[in-house]
């Protein structure tokens, strides 16, 4: 895939399903994929598993998906 998408939501469109597992990169709260996490939250997908070295905090990072 060699595409540039206008947003994270557009990149996830049609490929996100309930029960999927995602591996996300980053280091600490400064290196997390904020747009991806927000798009996953807004997609309404349920039962996902995210693999990461940082769970974030309440209201930020992967904490948004809890």
C-alpha cells in the first residue's frame, strides 16, 4: 500500500473490525500515534486489543480506548 490519506479515520476506513489486534509504536506520551488512537476511538470498534509499550493515562494516549 503506497497511499497518503487525508486523515487517520480515512486510513482506517473499511479495514477496522471488532475484535482486531493492533500494535502501536511510540515512546512515552510524546511519541504515541494520537491521530490513530483518536480515529480508533471514534470508529466505534469494540473488543480490540492494543499492543504497546505505553498504556497512556486517563483521557490521553491509549487511555482513550479504555
